[in-house]
C-alpha cells in the first residue's frame, strides 16, 4: 500500500530521510475508499482492529469487515439525509463503532468532529452552533446522553441523535439502522465526490484561555501521518499498535487510525473506563502488543507499579507525546524494558513535527529532530533564526505553493483567525525550544509559561525534570507565582508518589533536590501538594489555570 504514496520507503540515515522523503498525493484522495477499501481488496483477511474492554468483551475486525460495515453505515447515514458538507460530532470514548462511523462519514464527505465524554451542555451548545452540527453520535452513558439531550433543546438545528450501544426514547441506534442496508457504497462521481482540499475533520482545541478554536484538516491530512506511524511509532503491517487515547482527542488521529491503517498496522484498542496502570500493563502483556504510545503521565504512573513483573518483551517501540517526558522516566523505563522511549512533538493543528526517529539514539528529554514534511525554524526575540543553544519560538514555513501536507488549513468559518495564524507564510506555534549542536530540539515551555524571576528566564520543563527525579514526585507543574519583591517566583505544584505525605521537611528536601540537580536559582520557593494536576481535555497540564488562581489569591490577600 505504501508504494502507492511513497516513491521511497527505506532510507539510509536521518539526513537521507529528511532530504528525500516525498509523498505522492493522488487526485481526490479519500481515506475511506483508498485505504480501508484498498486494504480490503489487497489483503482482506489482515486485521484492522483488535478491541477489548474492562468487561472482558473482545472483537476483531478484518479490513474486509471494516469496509463492509462502513458501507452499511454510510448507506444508513445517507438515508437520514447526511451528505457531503454535513457536520457530525461523535462522542464515543474508545468504542469500536468509532472506526466504522468515521470511515463511513469520510467516504460520504461528511465533516467529522470528535468529542470527549467530559463535554457539558454548555460546551456542546457552543460547538453545535459554531459548526452547524446536524447529528450527534454518542454512547449509552447517562452523563453523555443528558448533555446531548439538553443541547438539542437549545439547538433545534440538530436533526438526529444516535447511540452506538443501547436504546433510549428519542434516539436512533446505529446497529438497528445498519441492519438490512447494502454492503456496497459506490464512490460518488457527482457533486458528492470529495476533493483533496475539502474539509474532512474539525478538532475543537481544548485550550487554556478563550473559547475553543475549530481546527480544520482536509482530505490530505491522513497522508501526513505516514511519518507519524511508519517512521516515529515504527508500526508494522498486521502487527498490533496501541496508542492510548480517547477518540475525542487529536492524539487518536495521530495513533489510532490514519497513519497506522495506511501502513497496514492492526490497531489495538483497550476501551478502559478509567486508567489503572496495573490493568494497562496486564493488557499489554496478554495481547503481545508490538508498538506502543502513551502520554508521559501514564508512563509515570506505570512506574509506580512493579513493571518488572510483566512480560513486555513483545513491544519493540515505545513512544510518547502530549507533554515533555522527563529524562528520569526515560532512564527508569529503559532499565525495565531495554528500550529508550522515543518522544514526539506536535499539535492538534499538525501531524508529528519533531520526533526521535529510528536512525539515531534518542537523547532523554529531547523532542528529537524535524519531520521531513515540515520546514521548522526557531525564531528569537529579534525574529531571526536562533543559533544552536539559543532559545526561540518554533515556527513552520507555510508557503501557499508548497503547503505542508498534514498541517491544518485554517480555522472553520474564521478567515481573520486563519490569516493571523498562517497568512504571513509562517505558522508560529508559540512554543519555546532550543537546538543543540547535534540537531536535537529541546522543549522549554509555552511562550506564556516561561518564568522571569530576578532577571533570570526559567523554562518550566527543566525544573520539572529535576524535581521528577526525586522518588516522592509522580508528576509536577512548574509555574510563576506572584511575589511582591521579585515580581515572580518559581512554584511547584506536586502530585506525590505512594507512601509520601506533605510536610515542611519534605518541601525542604524537594527544594534542596532541585538545587543540587540544576542551577540553584531555579529551585521552587513555593511547593503546593495536590491529588491531581488540572489538565485540558487533551491531557495537557493547565499551567495557565494554576497561574490565574495564584494571581487571584495574591490579589485577594493584598486587599
């Protein structure tokens, strides 16, 4: 399959990869027809999806079955009046029906919007009105059902609500509707045919401030994820790849559908209701997963278990993305598995931008090197390209005549915001990093997260990395807290490991630990202990929320 899209698949070195990687983009590429149906014709018995849940239910779908079921779903959706340009939101957690519905809707040209289970009525009303959502597809969950039903009362333009499991008054049921539908869904040739520049998917950014933006990806976006799957995650045809993600996150698109199926990998999905590290480790052992990707937090919590008691030898590639991974976690994981976790970096707006690719050994704590499909530069405060060792904001060149495949193409129905983001020919991520003399990139923090204290600029990640090496710390967030004398001081918000309790003695110990593991001026003058860190729906730490709450408390105390 890859031969259809890549003139070259194998490369001798990273330099060869960066210089010579190319994607052949066919006219009117459609992931549903060209990839899912393509594998169904080429290797129909290859496994597309292996799925299990906490209740012990298991299902396996071949590409032939996924093609057939998505055609039945497409015919059912068509009977409900959905057509090219219609907008549907799916709130399906990790249910196997997500892959069936997504493939069907992509074939039809219907714009899909993934949503997480945490979305409230307020969130859904905003999304329904902003994107003109015509239908919600959800799971039979009391909270999800209530939020959607409340939304429909406020947004009558929503024509249908559907469950993929269970039956409720006023709700359609996916499986009932698919019953009796034709297993053939011909590729449209009229005005319903999809084109490369049509909008295929919208993500609402979770954000830490302001209303969520609607990030648009077109029909070429899945091809950008070949790099994500083949060259970063190193997936293999008909072998199990697991990325831990709810279907409402952009990480799902990164690791659980597009690049993986283009490469012919079998997606493994564990539909866990709640993350328990011991359960995840047991599942990895039982199903003999081959490649694996999870957020840094999950690695940290798995290390609180007896990792050595599980046979994880089937996994030949470990990856992470979403937040920077502290070097101490990388070191410990390698002790147990023999493999260095390969970090990757990107956004909801992109495919993988920087990653640790297989031609070189990852440096623990580094994001790796640039993907070949992006022209990445670090720009300093003067707007010039940063030298090695100098901090700069990560930018991507976005020339109109050679627009990067996989990168978002704008914000839905907002030309002003789109022009501001990419109209200049440069997309600025507002993330600060630096590059070492070997070409590795190192994350410093969001532009707004960098702390300015007593004349010093302090990146939160370097302090977090020092603090996480203490055995008492599972995870932490470093932020700037208001100080009447210094303006700002470093604050650590800490989640403690099992067996540790907050105390003045522990606080002093953690402060001294940071002083001994990085420059002393970076130590946290304030340490706060919490049960969990505030995070976005995408799993990223809400440092802006911590800063805002500290500022409000400081203002109230000053009254």
